[in-house]
C-alpha cells in the first residue's frame, strides 16, 4: 500500500511540475513585434513612451503611444497603410521597448 501511495504522490508531483512549467511558455501566435536585444530591460515605461513619441515626431499627431511593462501600444487613425508601416518602423528604432502592438487603423 505504501508503494502505491508513493508512486501516486510522485505522479501527482511530476504532473503538477509539468503543468506549471507549460504555463510559463510564451504564446505561439503572438501578435506583437518583439525586440530580440536586451536593451528593453529595466527601462521606465514613461521613458519608453517618450522615446517612441520622439521617434514618431513628424508622423500623424493622432497616434497615441502608451507603454506598460515595456509593451508599447500604438493607437490611432491614419490615412494610409504606408503611415502605419512607417510608424511601426520608427517605433522599433526607439530604445527600451519590449513589444510593439499595432492598433492603428486606416481612415475610411
């Protein structure tokens, strides 16, 4: 009876560890554009937002930039797809971001 209980305990422990480990995986179909370099570590969100806004200077003023834990969100309405592509490229040049989420839409 003790062998069965020990095996049962070991099995439950291994399954729990496997499940907890699997929960830490990043999603496979991630929508954001992620930076692969390590300069996104320990940068204040306000600084990241300011860096992205500075990079976007001259682009449409209707783009709102918010940052949370290094994840930058671009929200707004623009006239063309080219403006969206340019805004993303410029934002990628800014220092400190971890991921850029594009929520820009084209005005109809």
